């Protein structure tokens, strides 16, 4: 594949340079890690931290804290480019750099930024977001059971978080807990938690069918003491941080889907060009050509929507998100991207035939991982609810 011509979508040469840097580095340094990551569920920690030497970690961290000072759209392109060559490692980058770090860039105090952002920028810290719980997945706000009580100069956290990407390897986590449970979603606060804090532990590393090598875990907070200075934003004001962060997360997830889908299309075209049956390459058969045409068309449709919504969230101001047009369109972007990506992956496996059913094939690894794109950051059904809800509000407001 040649890298996409971003100028054709109205992006300037700076974005192209960022994409190309990430793409070239991932091709040389990260692609060959994929088989071992999948087979052993191995997280290449050294290679992850080394991304900092290329400026590929902490992309949105301001220069004064050691980051590249780029916008979230550049971060999206980094995620897409790396996902093309190593989708599992890109998932961990997304969880650290966007879900954790970018939320801190947007919402942390000046003191918190001075303390933590340089650690992410130079690779000393890997981040994670602690939101989902055993009983609080799609209903992350209403069913959240993790609580934090004030005790002098600390908060004391008690509860569990589940399905946390990077949970087993994270050094710093952005964690949501209820400081006023009686207020339900309006009683949530956000906290910066270091893995070294007393009372924090990783209960288990989870065994997944896909995204292997991007560690996912269950986390326990047992009288975990967190300095009050580590609360992000005001007490009981975490829902605003969470919801605006989710809108951006959904968009970067759509970029991630574009990277995986592009890889699947390229693998399918290559295989159809060399695999022979009945003394002809299978790409010469019209039924296979139809599948390839469908895959390409869906890819370009998801790319166009994703890139446009990427522009729209790029300037999302602090406190915005979680409602209105951007909420609807970010949900639509990841909803379409997830569904289209799975259709592309299904066709890619079909074109590979028996080889596509083998665990060791790259297209199989992509297929097993792609399903999470219809589940994470809100399931397809939650995305539908968001989209329809905002549409109905618009009608009601006329």
C-alpha cells in the first residue's frame, strides 16, 4: 500500500508527514512483532516506550511538557498508520495516549500537567482509563459502583474496574469513581491513580480472542489512597470529562478501524492476485472481484466519514461533548466504521479461504480483533441510541 493522499481530503502536508512517519516506523519496527504478540499475548513494553524517541507518544502534549504539541487529529492519524502494521500495539497506544493522556491535556490542572505529562512524553509512563466495571459497561454512569470518600488530604477509593486496556501494564491511570453516589451520574469524579499507590492492584490479566498483546485486565481498589491533589476537575464534575472524552475516543476508534480495514483490503487483493484455482488466479473470477469492490467501497466510505468527523472533534473545547451534533456524529462515525470494518474483514477471510481460518494468518488476527470495534467505547446498540436520541431532540426542538 502507498499511504493515503491526505491532501485529497483537504488535509495539509503536516498531517501527511505525521502519518508517513508513523507508517514507516511501524512497518520497520512493529509489524514483525505481531505473530508473537498474538501467540503469547505478549506486550512489547520496550518497543512501546521506544515510540517516544520518534515523537509518537504524547502527540498532543504541549511542547512545554516535552510533547509534540500536535492536535488530536494528528494523534488520530498516528493511530491509523500504526494500526495498519500492528493493530494490537496501536490499541495500547490509543488507550494510553488518547483515553488517558489527552484527557489530562484537556482537563488536568497546571500542577498535574507538570507532574505527569513529561512522563508520558518520554515513555516513562504508560497510561490507561479506568471506567468500565463488572456491572457497569454500557451503563457506565448509572451503574458505577466504585466509590471515593474524602479522608483529609486524600480520597480513598474502593471498587473494581474490568476490561481495562493497558490495565496490567499501566503506570498512571485516569480513574472514575462516585464521590456522591446519591447523585448518580452527577456524583462522579475523576482521579489520577499511580499503579504504585497503596491499595491498588491488578486482579487478573484477561485472556481475549483478539487484541492479543494489548493487555487487558481487572483492577481492584481496596482502600486505595489517592492524594486530593490528584482529583481532575471539580468534585462531582467527572461526567463532563468522561463524556467529552468518549466523543473523541469514538472518533479515534474510527480512525483505528480505517487502518485495520485498509490492511485487510490490501492483504485480500494481494492474495487474490497470487492464489490460483482452476489454472487462474482467484482474482480473475467475478465473484471474488465483486467482494473486492465491496470492500474497497466500504473502506472509502468509512474513511470519508471518519476524516470529516475527525475535523469536527479537533477543535472540541474543554467541557464540550457528550451532547448535541458532535455527540451524534462521533457515534455515527464509529458505528459505521465498526460495522463496515467487520464486513471487510469477513470478506477478507472468505477470500483467503482455508488459510484465512488459520490462527497464524495475519488476516485471521485482524478478524478476531475487529469485533471489539462493535463493542468498545459503547456497543453498536448504544451508538444507535445516541444517534437516534439526538435526531429526535432536533425534531423536538423545532
